[in-house]
């Protein structure tokens, strides 16, 4: 299993049982933006 898929599954499992698709999309967006910011600082 890829690291991205594993990380996404872990994030989804940490959400509340009544979360929406929008909640999942928002959390994936935030994680992506944080990773992009970290990569920019490593240049």
C-alpha cells in the first residue's frame, strides 16, 4: 500500500463517524497545503 493511501486512511479513521465528504475533502486539502509548505521551506 502506498504511503499516501495509508496516510489518507489513517486521517479518515480519525474523523468522527458522522463526518461528511466535505469534511474529508477539507482535511485532505489542509494536509496537502501543509506538505507543500514544508517542501517550500526545504529548498
